């Protein structure tokens, strides 16, 4: 990866011991801490062991390993096969260069410079305000949002209901224990408190694509990613029902996940839920999935032709967009249904949640040269989807009367073409939000056949099921997470008129509170009493919901995820590089 060379150079500021022959002076200590930059990771680890040393940590982000070796073994290590350089670790720590957004093509600063968001921030809306997403609500149905720097300003995040399995516990309610949702939130609308109005393009601070948009946090996934499709449908319905609530103005819905449902999108309930949101004025932005260049079926609900289906672009280590390709993780789809457009999705730098599942299990996603250790890299169509959601929010501040169809048309007809990319998986090309903001408003109405939503809930789950950790029984069939029977005819009709929720009741059971308390949904409901008997306990879900995956600085393989549960296709940010 070309970008790693620059990072390696920045980190290894102390004189390195060349891999070629050279005199190495042994220090006074018996053992020395070193950074071994490699050309072959496995060979470098064998070389460390051969001289009597110990590998202490993989640093795959910079193609290196940290090791402790005898001083007498430095010469042999420096000349070993697979080793590029050996650098004293202490010197690296003392002299490490800070990570800089303007020298990393995968930072949001660089992404926003490339897709034109920084130019849009200098434009004015009809009221004379700069176009930064002001007044536009973006609903994020995900694993929650944690109040880290960049998302902790008053009014930045409004907590909707927590519909996750962690809702009964006050200490986890609304918070992102997994780490995915906060990463998306930062991309969409993060804004450091140090960012002054008019200086959103300052690379010294973190700024999302629509830095003044409001985020509505609807948590559905727990720390291990566990969630049932009924929770997701309930969350979409809640967003639709409350889209016009005071202070919300929900115009965009970000769904950085999908299932492998094989149902016709005209019948699938998840597809029907997003189409209902679209028809009622919400721009729905959905990830196509991370099944790669051979997959011919996009995830559900991206399969619905109305919504904006987003694939991920790979900048190939350069700031030039004409050589960008489709990320090797991005689902190709077919001539019938594929990504509508692409956005940056490779190694995107966004906000980290210390102590979250991803953070603890996969620390190589962190930026070693970030002194505050607040940033994290992630690759996938999840990240690309978040970029497009931010772009939609900018357009809707600029032109509040735009319909979802018009927003989609503007984004798809103003893209930068990708001459070296696969024409099917690339869709119309790569997002250019500045061109979209400069284009005239199109007269455009989509005329696809209307969905009916009368398919099965079980079919909507695809291969993804949650399981009771004690009995091993999986949630299957036509019942929701509360154990209530599913009546597709009744639900599908109500969804089209935003009548599926009645106060805090959905599908005949109390799911959440029925009134607001300031800017946060009241916590008096979703009580443990609802999770008893033969329904589903919220405290003990099997780790099978996110089985351990092989993690390094390059890949989080979809093949390692358990087929019994929500797979990497579901939370489709599959690479935290």
C-alpha cells in the first residue's frame, strides 16, 4: 500500500540500521527494543526468533514489528531475509512525527478535498449561511454513538430510542460498545470543538463531511454486533414516525449494513421499510456490501432500486482521482442492480471509541503517530455510505425542497468518472459533491414498481440469526425480537403512512418511551421485564454473533465471520486497516 511508505518514513526518524551489510555497535544492555521494518512479515518474525529475540507486537500499519532482541543479535537481524531496516524503538518513540491529515490521502481532510466538500463549505444557502449541513438531521441506525471529541458538542447528537440488546443497562444505553457507529458518525458530521466557523478545512482538526448536521442516534447493535432484523425495521419505522419532530428534521437515513436476504426487494420487509422512508421524504443511503468483485447480488436493502446504493473506492495511494479503482471489498452486483455511485472507502480515518469491541480486539486500526490516539482506520462500503450521507445533508441544506429522487439524481449525474474501474461495480462513478451543489435542480421522479413488503421476516434475516447462549436456540420464523407474531400485511400498510409506532409501542409490544426528555429519549422503558420467559434475554447473547476474526493491518476477512449470525456483509465496514 503506497501510503504506508510515507507513514513508515515519518515514524522511523531515528537512524536505521540498513538491511545490507553495515557495522552495528552493540549497546551496553543485554537486550534492545527495536522496530523491525519488513518486506516479509513471517520471515522477519523468524529472524527475530533466530537471534534469540521475541516479537512483542505486530505493527502491520507500517509494515513493521516491535521486538526485543539481544544486542549481540542486531547484526544478524539487520541482514536477515525479509528484513528491510532495524531501528531502536526508544528513538522512534522520542522522535515520532505526528500524524497529519494533509499528508494522508485516506484522512477525511484529503477525502473532502477530493470530493469537493471543502468547496461546498464556502457556498451559501438561501439564508446566507455557509453550507455545512446546518438544520439537517441525519439518522444513524447502527451500534450507537459515543460522546468522543468531535461528537460531544451540545446538540450534535440527539439520542433516539435504544432498541439494542444493551438497552436495559444504563451504563451502555445509546453508547457505541462495538465501535462501528461512532466511526460512521464522525465521517458524516464530526466536528472538533476547536473548529471555528469558516475554518472547517483546517487539517489540524477533525471535520466530517457535513460538520453542522444533527445526528439522530438510533442504536440497534450490541457490543458484539448482535441484532435481529426486526430491531432494524422497528428503528427505520421510528425514524420515519419522528422525522418531523421539533429539532430533528430528519432528511437523511444512513444504513451502513445489509443482510444477504434473497427475497425479491418488492416483497422483503427490510426493503419495504426503506422504500416507505424514501416515499415519505427521507434520503436513504445504503451500503452495497463487502462481498467483493465476484459477488453478483448486493445486500438488502441496497437491492431496493429507489434508495442510494453506495460502493467503496480505493485511491491507490494517490491524491489523483482518475486512477482510483473500486475497492476489492466492494460488492460488484449485476447489470440489473449495483452501486449507484462510489465514495471513498479505503482506510478511512475517523473517530475511535476507546474500550469498544473493535478497539480492544483489533488495535492495529489505531494510528500509531496520532498523539491523542483518538483516530481509527476503517475500510468498507460502510465508510463510503457515511461519506454520501454527509453529502446528501449538504445538498439538503443548500436546497431544502429537494426530493429524495432529486438528491439521488444530482449525486449520480455529477460524479467523477473512473476510467480504470470496473464499469458495473463503479456505477456512475465517484462522488463529486461540489459538482452536485453547482448543478441545476433536475426534474426527476423514479418510477420503479412499488414494493409490497409482504415477504417473510425470516427471509429478511437471510443467514443472519442471533442465538440464546445457554440453549443455542436461534431466533427464527415469523416473530420479532419481543416474541410477537409478524403480520406482514398489517405492518406493510402501516409503514407507508408512518403508523407502525403508537407512542412507544411497535408490533403490539412496548419497545421504548413515548415522550421526549430534552434532547434525549426517556429511559423509563425497554425494561428488563420485557426480556423474560420464552422471549429473548438482553444480557446474555452468544459471542457467536461476532465470531473472532483474523485481524491485521490489512484485512478483516468476511470469510472468518460466523454464518449463523450477522456477517461482515451486515455491518459492512469489513476492514479496519
